[in-house]
C-alpha cells in the first residue's frame, strides 16, 4: 500500500513592518499608510499605529508570490502594487480585495504612477519598458520602448496627455500618449536618474540623480489656442509665435540647479500635495526639505536680488563678481521684467535626520493645522517613522517598531505547551503568540544567537554573542540577570529532558552543563530564578551545536573541525565520532526514539546517522546553499530542514525521500522550531519575517509531488522560451518604439486552448442541429438531445461564455495565439453576440483586435467579406445605442446632482474643489494688482 502524508501549508507571516526594497505611500484620505511587507501590503492606521488590513495575494497554483517592489495610490480607494515577477495587482483599499492582476512586464516593477483622475496607470520596470494601463477597462493600452536601462520613475503631464519617464540610462524621455511617440529626449545628467516629480500646478519638474545638484526643468504647456507657453513666472515667452522646429516639441526646458547638502545619491524627490514643499531623500539618513515659493514671492525675491546687484554695481565694489553672477543667471536690461532663477523659487528649509538609513518617504496629502506638512519615512531596520515638518524644525510624532525585529531573526523557540514563541535578534528578544502572530513582549538584550523557554513559561534563557547567558522574566518583560557564562559566543543551548537544567556550547571550546536554581539575593525578600554551572566538558575546537538525546543518555557536540563528538551524559566519556562532512556542521537533532541523529552542514548536505553504532545511513544533497537548521517531528522519523537558499523542506528520514518544499521566505532561513504535536512549524529568516506553516488534513503521495515538481520545472522552461532571453536583442531606434502591452504566459495559452475547444464543441453541436433538421424534413421526428457539455446554451452563447471567462488583460495575447481559421469562426459568431447589450463592449474589442491582427489575410479572403459587411452595419448601430444610453444616464445623474445641490446648503465635493480654485485665482489676481500699484508708486517717487 502506498503511504500517504499530511500536507503543510503557509498559515501566517509576521514580524515585518515594512520591506527594504519597496516604497511607502499614503492613501487619498491621509488616514492610512500602505507599507509593503515582503509579498503582502500592510494598511496602517497612522494615528493609532495599528495595522488594520493586510492585502495578501491569493495562493496561486504557480508557486508563491514574490515581494512587492513598488506601490502607488490613486485619488479613489484603489492602490496598485508592483511585484518582483513583473505583475501588477490593483487593490480596493476599503474592501481589502484584489480587483485585477495585470501581466505585461518581464522584470521587477520599479515605478508606478496614476494620472490625476485615476483612470490611467503607468508602470516602469527592469525590462526597460513603460506600459500604460487602462484601470477602468483593466487592460494594457500600449508599451513604450526606448530606454536602454531600467525605468526609475514616471510622471504624468498636461492632464495625462504626456508622460515623462526617467531611467538609469541618464536620460529623461517625454512621451505623447495621444500619438504614442517620444517627443523629447532630455540629456545633461552625468549619472543615473533615480527619481523625478512635478509640482501640482505643473510649473517645474525636478530630477534627482547621483550628481551633487538637483536639476530643475520648466514645463511648457499647450494653451487653448494651440500656441506653446512656458508655465514659469518671469520666464521668456516665445515672441510672435516664431518657434524653431526644436522648440516646437520641447516640453521640458532646463531651468537651473540647486546644490544638495548630502553627497549620497538621490533616492526620491517628491512635492507635497499643496506644492509648497519639496522633499529630497538621499540614499542615507537625511531628507532635505525645500520651501517652494509661489509666483508673487519668487518675483519679489528676484527683484530684491536685482536691486542688490544694482546697488553693488553703483558702488563698484564687486563689479567682476556681479558680471559672473549675471552671466550665470541671465542679464536683465533696465526696466525689463526680472528673470526668476531656481534659488528664487526653491529655498532649503531644513534637513530631517533619521536614526538609520532611509528607504522611502511619503507626504501626507492632508496638511495638519499646526505644521506645514506630515512626512512618513520607512527605514532599513524594519521601522516606520512619522515627522511633523514645521518652519523652524521637524519633530518625530510616531514610530511603529514593536511589531518586528530591527535585524535578522537568529533563533526561534517554542514553549513546551506551544503557547509562546521566543525570537532573538541583535538587540532584542520578542515573545509572540504563535497562533495570532501578535507581539506580547519586547525585551532589550544582547545579540541573541540561541534561546530556550523554561518549562511553565515563566522564564526564558538566551545565549548571546558576547558569551553571556541572559535570564528573561517573561511575565514582566525584563532581563532579570546576565550570567558571564563563556569566554566566546554562546552558539547553542539544548534543554536536558526530564531534568532541571540545560547544556550550552560556545566558541571558547567548552560545553557547560547548567541547572536552574532559586536563590535569595541579599536585601531582597523573595527568591529569584538563576542558573549555576554544574559541569564543564572541554573540547579541542569551537563548539557550534549541542544536542541531548531524549532519554538524556547522550550529549552530542558539533565542532569547527567538521566532526560531531558524542559523549555519555552521566560520565562524560567519549562514545562516538561522526565524520564525513566537508564543511562544519551548523545544526543537528536527535529523533524522539534516540535511534537517529541528523547533521546539517555548510557543505549543503545533511547526513542521517544511526546513534547506536555511528554508521551513516544516508547523505542527502538537501539545499542549494548551507543547511542552517534541521529538526525531527516528535515521535516520528519525519524531519524539516531550512537553508540559505530561502527554502524549507520536509523529509522522510526512513525512506530518505523529499516530501514537500515550502516556499515563501525571500532571504536566508536561519532557524526553525516544530510544535510538540507536530501540527505547525515556525521559521525565522534574514528577511526579518517569522512564518508559520500549519499541518492540514489533506493527504498527499510522494509520486504525485515528484510529478508536480517536474511540471513546475517544465513550466519554468516554457516561460524562459517565451522570454527568448538567448535570442539576439532587437535594436531600438533612438526615438523609441511602441509595442503590445501584454505578454505571453501560461494563462494566455490555456485561455487560447479553451477558446479552440469551445469552437470545436460549438461546431459539432451546429452539425448535430443541422442533421436533426434534415431528419425532421424527411419526416423522422425524434427528440433533439443537446450536448451536456454546453450547459443548455446555444453554440454562439457557449463560445461567448468561454471568451467572457478570460481575464481582460490576457484577451489580446489569447487572440494573438489563435489560428486564422478560428479567428474567422469568431467573427462569424460575433454578429449574434451584438444582440446582447451587456456584451457589446467585449464584442467590439474582440472584433477590432482580430481585424488589426489579421488585416492583410482578411482583405485577401473572399469568404470573410460578407461577415465584415454585416458587422460594419450592426456594430456601429450597437455602439451608438450604448453611447446614447450612457450619455442619457450621465445627463440624468448630473440633473439629479443639481437638484440635490439646490435643495440643500451642502456643496458637492467637486463643486467645493471648483470653489476653492476660483478663490485661489481671485487671490492671485489681487496680488498681481497690488504689485502693479506699488510699482507705479515707486516710479512716481523716482520721477519726483
């Protein structure tokens, strides 16, 4: 009989507040912050400092999801997250559900940006391409190609009609989205451009690179009459419409530079929502905050600068210096309009300094009452900080830090009843509830390398890198005592079963035996818990791991010389020496029955030994890198291993077979712990996450799992074939090129197969119907038996159902893989589908795509002409009906809105925003009038 095993599935992941590789962003309300935590997206309530939601991708059949690499929020509740495998998921932040998944990029997503309305999404990737997505239609519009290196940032201009992309190839590209071509290539940077942004009024675009200055560009807009104009106060307008061919397409005009304070490269530049502040985050610990002056203030500053120059010139003190300055910033003739320069508009306000390296920043869209802005920072030590930016200084308002470690999780230990989990890192010990993932206690400690929870869960023991054994009081959350135990780092701690003590192994060549004691300290009434050294076993090399057999008969010590020495526990006499590993043993464990001992090594193998004679039963190549942890499931010979290859594996030590591979960690797995009943496993990793894997009731067989692994390898080979990574790369023209947005995947191939199958079934059914009609005419009356597969649908409806089930984003690539004969069949069915008003949009998409793909063949095929002429008549009428219906509904809704606005005093949201715009325009006009009046008065005084 074939043996069945129970499957382990990923159940929970906790301990990560924010990933290092991604950015953070506020939602449109400013109440929540989206912070990526590896493959998940955490939604943090800013005031409460609590994670209210976690947006997690549904577990797919094609392996675990990779880490989030970029996040962008829209004006609505939608938020887009890009992943390391090139996918983009669009989430509803309020519901916490994934609305759609967009497939198009072949590399990790490095930039995402919504347009102002939120209807379009632009994405950039490591594959050097920019893709524009229709968020409403959930489809890719087109792919823009031209950059020679990864795209780093994107910005929409001119109400979403233009797009600016920056890249590590040192160029900015301006794309016209209506004509889908590159309008302008901006050079001038001496190193990779890492970030760009534009102010809300679209006056200036700022670009940050590894250069020592921030580079600014004036943005030129197309006015209503078609003439080009620069949206910069005091800048030169083109005279009499005389534009050279170069200036005609020039959207970005170089405006100037500002020297940065830091020498590190720029990581992010961002304007706040009101546009009065600019933040420049460098790849270090600082954020430089610049004040952005409005038009009136910048003009006044420019005038003051010119007046100072004139005064200096009149006194002739520093004539040469002023000539140099004028040569740099442009000369002004007497009585001419002052030229505004970059220092007139941007003024360094302050520098925000964080405790660790900053990974990302985000301005809160809502401006607080008592400060200029609120700024969120994500740090590289798994920490979120919030700062209030004031005119004088910045103050830290909140730090979210308790829910995770500041560095790697070096050890995890479960209590005897599995109710508590202890994890150690370089400066803290954390006690968790393993079932909920909530952090119960955080205790400051040394660099903990190993740990142990004492029975009854009142105390815990931690072995540190500096040779101490720290005693942790779990109830009070304090370190009650630090015992100077060893002369080197304490590498391993193992409890002695059924006894009052434990064993520790250290780099000082000692294995020490300890027992628990209750001692009364002088000056204290109550007795306190402590440990005392009972025996010491001297070794001839560094001790890396110690293990005690469950019957407390043997103690095993793994040494730096690649051997494992086994001693009798009672007499400490030598029993066995296990040698065979080429590199030091990093972990080991003894089975519950004391028959087997398993040793995992840095040579990527683990060996299973018999403890009675020390014979090696099997040596297994287990991981692609060092084996960091091995442990048996209690009362079985099943075991888990964890390695630096990011994997956790489940084995049968009797059959020497790999049972399961648990994927999920995104970095080296350092440690693991198994519950006493074996119902769950906990692992800790270099990615700072702690993951729990639960045993399910689903049985599986070894042969089935082997077949699955082979299929996954085959699918991976197919994906490589799709990408054509070994094919010669296509040379892109300097001005760029346009391509299809989607990409061929396993999903698009299966969708194509489903359409072909549906067409075959429908064709067979049509033949069956025709035969039945013939029999009727002959007088043979028999009941018609429809095909059960068609679920009672007509042949055309059955094919339409197959098309409707395809993801909107995959439709183009699915139709592209169809042969021409099947495309003709679809066109013939489409005239029946137009009668369904709900499917008119889908039918139009299918028909237009097929016409574009097979245009030349359709023209040269006589049988296609009747179908096309019928479609021409029907489609236009159906589309017009849909447009009329939508237009009527919009007009009715607008009318209802006006009625409601007239009945109540409360304004609609968009009406409020318009009112605010009008007021701001009026205030600007008043400022301009007052300035002209003051100028006239000055001139009169000068004349007098």
